């Protein structure tokens, strides 16, 4: 199984890559998808009504996406460690896809707006 990550932010930075899933854990209350990208080991945890995305490596981060909620976003590198908030404007799941639209907020300022699509591809 593969995973395609596609994003576009307010600065018109496009990202689209396909990764091999290294592990899938299917539990009653959640489903976990593990893979590695160019920055580290990643995990997407899909609950019924929210999603968490973790990365460990060159970049360490934790993002929580809950529709119409402010949630914490931790972002760390060797040179940089900060906490932001995420406000999730859109959260949809259909046909093997998770679609998110969210703002990254520093203090009271929106510093980026991102559309993120995660697609699971059976092979």
C-alpha cells in the first residue's frame, strides 16, 4: 500500500509525493499509517472525527486537526523550536482520501493557509 501526500499553501508552494507505507495498524478507535519521507519517520493517526500527523527526524512535529477547533502544532528542528496553533476549516474523508484545509496561527496572526490531501493507494 502507498500513500500520496499533496499540499498547496498560500505562498503557492506545491508538494506532491508518493511514499510506501511501512506499517498499517487497524484498531477499533483509530487507524495508523506509518511511512518515511525526506524529513523523517511519519505517522498519520486517523480517528473517526479528527486526525493527528507526527514526524520524527530532521524535522519533528505534531499536528492535530479537528474541524472548527484551534489545536496545538509543535514544530522542531535543530535550529528552531516553536509552538503554533492550527485552525481546521475543512475536514473530509471519502474514497480513501483525507482532505484538510487549515490555517497555521502564530499568536493571533495567520502565517499560512494550507490545503492538504492524503490519499491511500492499494496496489
